[in-house]
C-alpha cells in the first residue's frame, strides 16, 4: 500500500520523491522505493524525526508495537496517519499518547491515480490537517470523509474490493476464451468493459440497476447472461464477500 501511495503521489506531482522518506527491512522493497527517488533511512525512528507527516503503512498485527516503539518521538508537532485495516482511531490515539491522528483507508489503485479513499479525523486533528491529507490522497483518486465506525465496512468494500474485481475480470476473460476468443483479446475486452461500466456509473449519475436495464433488451443476449448470474447468486456472493472482509477487519481490531 505504501508503494502504491508513493507512486501515485509522485506521478501526480503533488510531492517530489526527494521529500519522501521510508524505512524497510526487506531489501527488495527498499530497492523498489529507491527506484523512484525515495530516500531510504536506516530505521523507523529516523523517518519520524525527519518528517512532518508520518504515515503508518504496516500490517495491522504490528501497528501497536510500531506505534509504542516510536512513541517517544511522536510529538504533537507530527501529523500521524494510519492506513492499517481494522485499527481504530481511539486505539491509535491511546498508543501514541496524542490524538493528532487521521485514519485513512485507500486502496491499491492509488498507484494509477484511481484510488477510492476514505478518511476520518482524530480529536486533535485540525481542518488544516484534514485538508492536507485530502489533498495528498486526492492526488491519487477520490476521497470521502466518514466516521471511524464505518471503517470496517469501508475496508470490506473499497479496501478489499479491487481483488474482487480482478477475479471478475479474470473470469470474464476466461468466459471469452471458452467462447472462442484469443486470450489477449478476451482479457483486453474484459478489462475495458469493467472500466467502461464503472465510468458510466460515476459519470451518468444513473443507478447501476437502471444502466443494467438499459443494456438488457427483451429476449436478448444480455438478459440471458444476467439470468445465469442470478441463478448462481452472483449479487449475494459479492455482498457476502464484503461482509466477510468487514468482519475480518473487526477481528483485527480486537486481536
């Protein structure tokens, strides 16, 4: 996630890579960050000391340990941001011993400037702080604000959602191959079809159900395909995936 954010921010021209610092124990990840000009520091404490805005992009299971380890250098002059799934603002603020914290849930499409990001401000975070983070993440996609209580559901939908869509694209392409298309053509058509459908929803303002009805003419090919999807419980499966991921987010916050 950190790499996706940095790539997107640098490509958008919001922040030069020379002003971004990170630390990583994996040499391959360090090399990836260095390849687009990010400065690699020897440890997390050095990153915090050399930064005004500190983004915690680590696995949920280690967030507490990392915040507690860095607590002595997490002064109130630092704006703290967490992109970890399942970790609530109240816990982050307690571990850091101050509440100038902003919780953010982006997704990996940040690397291509099309992230869906939601943010929630901690008690001491100012509107100026919020505007700064909104600008930062707005450079790599769209940003919404929501209460912290919604973040498990947000994680299940937009945080994990790209993986569901990748599966759908792969399945559509496989269907094209099964129907006789060359693999490369099938994948290209599937990818562009998903992109086009999403763009129709965001740009026309029409409900997805209406857009679906616009395509499905009586007795036509589309309604025949939709009938098969409905028989297989397609919509229910997607809904269950979101709920399952949201539930896992809740479990992470309690572990």
